[in-house]
């Protein structure tokens, strides 16, 4: 593990401040949950906790089912990265950082639907061959934990034949269902 050169002391309540540079680099925001564990060498490890990550296998199956039954390409992400996808290259999308524009949709807590003439919102921060068609944040007990999105490749843009209303309802249902799975 690479040392950062930053040293912090634990205060009398057992707290330690994570330096701003590390929080910015790791995209840790105020209120974000952190998983704390130790390894065999005695190191204490802080890891960003992703509640939706706990459902990664289930989310992948859900995305796969949506893709097979509705012929929609689907990505499911936590607040930072894609955790499951179907109908797109898993190698290209899974575990990749989401774009700042998609982050804004997630933080906005409302449904997004791409309208003709609007600028396309990319899925990934470093660009991709698909853009967001419809996206709905996943909420659990009032907390934003991720997003379900249907995506369109730039090459199939003109030939897509899914009803807008059906697509919106499917994405909303998927987001609500995944949110409910995490509430219990």
C-alpha cells in the first residue's frame, strides 16, 4: 500500500480526520458511510461502503432480466460507479466511474428522460459508446444510494422503438424495487 505522507492523531473520543485531499480523491462526501476493518498485518482500512454493492449479483440479474424482456440496455450504479449492466459490454462499463452529469441526475433525486434535441448525458466519466435515455435514482429510507438507467448507443439512436411511457415506468419500478430490497 502506498503511503500518502499525511499523519493524523486520534482524539480523546477515538476520532480521526480524513484529510481533505484524500476525501476529494476518493470522492468521500459528508455523511457517506465508511466500512472499517483490519487485515492480518494489523492495518486499519477505511473503505467507502456502497449499500447497493451488497446487491450487486441481484442487481445484475435484475438488469439482465430487464434487458432480455424489454430489449433495453441497462446500467445500475451506486453514487460513484457502475455495479451492474446488461445489453452493454460489462468489461467497458462495470466498476467504471460515472460521469459528473449522471452524478447530478442521481443527486437530483428525480426521474430524468432524454428528450430529442437535448445534449446526451454520457454514462461514464471517461466517455462511452452509450448515453442515458432514462434514469431514476435509487432511494432507501430517504438516502440516495444509486441509480438505474436505460441507455442507448449512438449507433442505434435512430432505430430504437421502445415506448417512452413504458420505458419510464420500467426504470422507475426497477429503482423503487431495488431501494425496497435495501430497506429491510
